[in-house]
């Protein structure tokens, strides 16, 4: 929706185009059994909100890439949890706490994960090394302008009818979020949108399209206008991909409440 409540349209008349997907390819030689999967030739980037700035990116992922990620995630779905992403630092552990507040805190206790009613969907964090995961992370780096080491492990989401993620903020420690829609909604589905209530925007999923926004103001403070929610679909299963850009070029580790590591980035000293 625009400021008066209209839905953001994927058919924006003015747009930027970004080429160069080939220059963000991973080293396929490192994966001898990998079968090539096409990447998009052109990504259309449309700024549809001025302040805070937000963009739509059309054809951010190909259907083949989406099918690959969904197949990779299929045996790994679990009930969504609020995770602590531990940033490994020589001096201390800086713990970035997800959830409805998105605040940060320094802790000396082990990291944890909890299940709550603010988020009822399923999730799956994709591990590395993997050529397509690496390709998508590097693509996120290219469109956000941050080095690849700042892109957290890709976090997939699955919303069945009635499942939701209540209003929350992704955290000021994450300067930018890129969310990719991995499926369309049924035409008669009355939910499933990503809603930004404080700026009057609602994004309806379109397969392969990404929405990008800044989580903090130019001075580094958390931008409360970017609080958002995932509305529950009414008839469709909605798939999405969270691509979080972290302020720290550090190793980010996600774990379940039992201590199992779900995914991590390479350590950057």
C-alpha cells in the first residue's frame, strides 16, 4: 500500500536494471557434482517508498534456484524460534537477540532459542558450503553494497494457512534486510502480505521478487517505522527467504534450543 493504503504494485513504470549476476557466481570448481542452475540475467530494482527507502527487485531469483532451495529445506523445516545469533569476538561474545524487539545485548551465558506465539510459521536455516546458497548470499551483497561476510546464513520461512509472524523489527544490528518471495499466493487468498503498518505499505508475494529496506536511520538508530508483520495466508502455503545483512563481518551461528547448529557464516577476523 502507499501512504494512503494502496497496495504496492509490482508493475511500477520506472525502474533500474542491474546486470552482472555472472560476476557473483561462486567457484563451481569447488563442487564437482554440481549441476548448473540458471541465474537471472537482469534484476529490476524499483524504489517505491522514499523515506524510509524501500525497493522491489523483480526476478531476484529464478524458478530453478527457488526449486533448489525448497528441496534443500524440505527435510529440515521446524517450528520457527527466536534465536540468538552469537557474534564471535576475541574479547567477548556479542549476542544479537532476534524477536519482536530486535535489540542487542552483551551476554556471557550460552545462546538459546525459544518458541513463542508471536511467530507460528516454520523455518529452516541453510548451511554452507553450497554453490546456490553462496550465490544468493553474494547476490545480496551486490544489491546492498555490503561485503559478503556481512550476509547472515539464509533463513527460509514457510507459512501454512493461519500461520503468521506478528509485528517485529529485524534489529538495528542488521542495517539492511532483503526478503525474497519463493511462491505466489492463490488469487482468492485474503492474507499472506508483508505489512509495514507505520508507513502504510503492504507487499503481496510474487514468486522470485524481493523487497529490500533499511532497518536503521542514517545515524545508526533503530528505525521504528520499519516494524512489520507477516500476515497469515488464508488458502495458500507461502514460502519466503530472509536475507539479513549484519553490521559485523563476523561468524554468525544459529542453533536450536537443543544446541544443534543450523547454519553459520565463515569467520572473518
